[in-house]
C-alpha cells in the first residue's frame, strides 16, 4: 500500500531519495524458473520532519515473512560468534541472573537466544515465520509464532531484557512496535536493538540494502523522538561492524537509566542526514555504482569464454541484480549454504541457487560476492578459485576485482 505519511512521526513531507523501480520481494525465491512472482514499487524516501528513511510502499508483512522464509541467521559463522559475544556482554552489563526474563523479537532460528539457555528464568522468541520458528523450537528455544506489535495482548512475564536485532525495520507498524515494547518492558528493564546505520547506507552507497523487508532505515535522530513519545529513552549506543556498519541502541523507561555521552556523539555525526544534498549525492553515487558494474560486464563479454558466478543468495543481492536487470545469461549461478535456498531460483533474474560444491563445478573466472558484508569469511571459504586464476568481485561501495 502506498504511504504518504511518515511511519514514525506521521508528517506528510516524504521526499523521494532513490527509485529502484518495481522489484519482487528479495526473499521470494522461486521453486521453478517458470513460477511467477509479484512486483512492487521499491522507493526510498526521506521524512523532512524527523529524517526517517523509509519505503513509501508497504508490501504486506505476511507476504514477506511467510512460513517458508529462507533466511537462517545461523548460516554465518561470524554472525553466530557476534551473537555469543553480545549474550555474554549484555548478561554481565545488566547483571542478569537465572531469575531474569529475556525476550527476543524476530529471533529467527534461535541462534542468539540459545546463548542464554540455562542462564535465565524465562526465554521467549517472538518469530512469525514458521520455517525459522520451527528450527528454533527444534533446538529447544521457546518460540511464539507471532509478530511483535499491537496484536500481542498479553505476555507470560515482564521482560528484564528485550532484544531486537535486525528486526525493528521489518515491521511496517513502527509506532506499534515501539508502543508494545514500552508496554511490556519491565520498569528497570532494557531494550537493545541492532540495525544497519542509515549514515553508512548513505555514505557507503549501500543501496542494495534497500528492499521490501526493510520498511525503515534508522538513525538516532529519527528514533529518539519516536522512543520519547512512548516514554522510552535511548540511554546508550554502540557502533558495530555487522551488516555494513550497524548501531546497537540501549533503551529503558525514561529516567530509569542515565544517558551516556555516546548518544550525543552519534547524533552529532548524523548532522548531514538532515540535509537533502546528502541524499542527492547518494543517488548520484548509486547510479555510478550501477554504471561501473555494467561497464565491467561489458568488458567481460570481450574476454572469451568467461564465467561469472555469484556467492551468497542474499536479500541485498536481489536488489542489486534486479535494479541492474541482470539475468542467468550474465551470472551463471549463485552459491549458498542455506539448505532452504539451494535448488531454488532468485526472484526476477531466475539465477539458479546452487551449493558450494556445485558452484565450483562452474570453475568461475569471477565470483561476485553479493553479501559484501561477509567478504572475508567468503573469500576464505572459496580460496580454491585461485587455483585456476579465479578472482572475487564486489560492487559496493565501488567495484573491486581481487
Ligand atoms: O535484515 C536482514 C539481514 C540481517 O539478513 C534480513 N532482512 C535478511 C538478511 O539479509 P541478507 O540476506 O542480505 O543477509 P546476509 O547475511 O548478508 O546474507 C548472506 C547470504 O549468504 C545468506 O543467503 C547466507 C549466505 N552465506 C552462505 O551461504 N555461506 C553467507 C555466508 C557468510 C556463508 O559462508
């Protein structure tokens, strides 16, 4: 549905920043290249009142997060380690005990909550996608098959900690998400959320992270007024290297915790996010990235015969591929280790998703890393392509062949 009012502050001054055309949902993988997929507008807009970057077209949440949702957070070793480090840190920082109650919103396959098993009185993963929810349950993680928000009419115990990593942007009803968090968070409790920082999206031209699952793209300057409206205070913030550069925020009921200087430091760094010129320059760079890759492809066609494959059937990869209009004639196949993805086809391009072993059978001359945020882990895994002179390619924030 087309949106004309800001989903955070309800103002009507939504300014288009980048129009990525009509695209299929990034995780709507096809069982067969003959299948048909839906296409929807994909436009990033900026609210001139509160600076929230967001989409101005909402694909229904239950169409995106279906029972077959194919993204399993445990597929990356680095992410699994990141979750372990977070769990140990927060347990110590908040002085959690075996009497504590810990909720995770959108806990996917239970990768993070598993680190609290046996260390808390009560755990709950609120996960609406049956595929990953079932995986979490099968690994002993108590999971409620519901999306967080105004539909949650009661919960078992008031949470001492609510965790929301890479999920707040996945709720079209941002107001309802924050309202529900404020409603249930224990008086002395903490809410932590991790999300890709909008400042990095803009400055590092990460336009491929714009897709229908991400209804919002967060900065502190946009979140603080929204949290304040619901009696919550963001009392600390950390920068993280994950997903292209993220923020981790810590929030409590207003007045429950002292606000650290880090919050003002980050707000100061976000000053340019209030200027439209920042977004015009971002749009120019996005088109430059597209032209640069198209030139690279044209150069390949002059080398005969050359095989270009990709690795990582990432949601962000589909935004990139479909904005450039790439097809299997350009990228022969994409390798991935997610069992739910192998054997399927990318939406739009219909590029086949194959296993790592199948990918190596192509003996690719070039491997385009679509989840550039895992470049180190992936190049280490696929180092064998060097044996036949194969090279890796990343396209964002600029073309690199290495
Ligand atoms: O916000 C979201 C982020 C957190 O994760 C979700 N909406 C969906 C998802 O976005 P993504 O698909 O762009 O995330 P990743 O983690 O960049 O995708 C990595 C892809 O690469 C996955 O399909 C798994 C795959 N992979 C793999 O097969 N082997 C990744 C690594 C590191 C590997 O070793």
